[in-house]
């Protein structure tokens, strides 16, 4: 996987993970439903990052933060939902 720089931004009821890389950028947006529940809305990466694992890196950042903070994720975003299925070890981060 490439060396990505990922930051998290929160603005009221919305948040996003922002990925920076010399080949482009990406983001994973989410909505904050409560103190313990977020909804993964959308993931998008630049064409220059396709196939480099940028989307997976964004999903992993969200999952690791959710696990550390005791927050559950509702994977409305099809990409995040697909990543959830690929990584059974992440199950504790998702709302059932």
C-alpha cells in the first residue's frame, strides 16, 4: 500500500477523512447520528490513485477510529460495505 496522509475533519453533524498523496486525493464522508453511531456516506478517490489502495486506507482509518472510540458504523456507502465484508476482523466496528 502506498504512503498516504489521512486526516479527519468534523464539522457539526458531518465528518470526513481526507487523503493526500502526490498522485491525487480522496475522501470518505460520514454523518454523525449520535455519540456512538456514524453513517459512512460516500468514498471517492482521484483517478491517479485508483488501484493503489487509497479507498481501503480511508475505510481502515474510519474503522480504527471507531474501534478506539467505541463508535459503530452504518456502512451506507457501498465501498465501505464491501470493505467490511473483506475484513471480518472489523466486525466490532459495524452496527448490526
